[in-house]
């Protein structure tokens, strides 16, 4: 098998079932190349048990093609990182547990990797709306809806047929090779904080975020039964401070945004005092400082590309240490 398609979920059997079965029904031409992984954040409840049963029944010509992982130790949307850890295929596609992919898109993704075996970029696709019209083809690195990232539907991209570079995109669908995945920070908790952070991480490591125009996806945003998982914007703030600190970026934009009230309809939020934000910032930076480890030694069998990636990581670590030392001292 070539491609792992994975998703994290929390009390969302309905979404998991629909997402997986839509892939099996509308992407049958490549189903024998696909393995499914579900990372379940609430495995002992009815939705979790139903998900486990579903995954146990999935088969292709290789036999069982599903893996169900009970996640009881990392309460975060960043637990999607487990998908890359458990994947046994060279290519990985991570999607939300309530996403549908345009027919033909998965086969083209596999073909793209086959034609670009040394790809180290983060690959994503355009988001379409409920009428299958373009909703967003990238995000701008800006603050909106108490989060980082502003949806943009740039009409000049609508007729693109070749991959194009963007600063960031929503993480309802993203892909990389297992080998080149850079990973989410293990300190992340709760909902959010990965968008923008992971895109900066790839850019700092010398890689790109590319939109594949034919990898279109549809996302279920509405939740008439309510949100089942913990969703507190204070978790996101901590995650942003952690992510920015890891990358050696200034946290000032985080402080500037959250220290002002948000009075936009549907986004209402009180201002957080600057001193409280700076206290959270310092606590997060100390955790990141304690987390930093030196890269492992490269043996003589490593390729030039591997060595270049480690050099980039060393440069990032040096920048982190310098910035954190200045702030903590």
C-alpha cells in the first residue's frame, strides 16, 4: 500500500463513517493502495466503540486495511501527529473526520508522489462549499475569528492546473511523505494552534506549502448536536505561544491581538490584560526551552537531503535558544 489516510476524532462516528465510506465508494480505483487510521480521543464511549468496529471490518486486496488507535494521553487536535507515527506507507494524507474529497483527487495525489518521490513539501487542496463552488484556495497569515489564519478565495487561482505555493491553508486536509513530516509540538493541548505554525515550520526548514488544484475537499462545519470536545480559546493562545517560541518568532502579534476585545458578531471575546498574556507567554517559553533537544548524530548512510534538513533544524534550534534566552533572562 502507498497511502495512509488518517483522521482524529472525538465522538464523531457519523463523520468517520461517512468520510471513510465516501472514499471507498468514490475512489475505488485506488482503494487497494490505501490504509485507514483513526485516532480516537474518546474510545470508550459509544461513538468510539462504533468507530473501532467499523475499522476492524475494512478490507482491500491486502486484507484488513484499517488501524484504530485509542488516544487517551494527548487531548489535542495536534494528536493528528499520531497518524504519521503509526503510518507504514510512504505517503500520508490527514483529513478531518467529516471531509469528502472530489473524485479522482486521491489517485492524482498518489500519482503526484510517485512522480515526485523526493517531495518534502506540505501538500494541500482548495476547499469547496456545499454547492461544490470554491470557498477558499488559501489562507492569509492574519488574525480572525479568534484564531490565526484568514480564509481567502483568490479568483486568479481558480483556473490553475499546476501546484502553486501559498503562505498557509486550513488543515482539514493536508499531506506529506511520512519521512518528511516535520511534526506538531507535543506541548499543544486542546483545539487549534496548528494552522500557520506548521506552515511557518515548513518554510523555515526550506520547504513549501503547495496547493494541488485537483485535490478539492468539502468540510462539514455545522454541528447541530453541538461540539463534544473541549474548545477553549485560552488553549489556542497557549499553543500559539508554544509554536511561535519553538520557531523563534516574536510573540508580539499574539499579545496585540488578544489584548484587544473582539466585538465582531459571532466572534465576541473580552480583552485579556497584557500582563496576563505575558505571564502565559513566559510559562510557555520555559516549557519549550525545557523541551529542546539536540538532533541525533547523522551516520554515513544519510543522504545529502537528510543532512540539509538536519542543518535547517539546527539553525532553527539555535534561533530558538537565542530568542528564549533573551526573554527568560
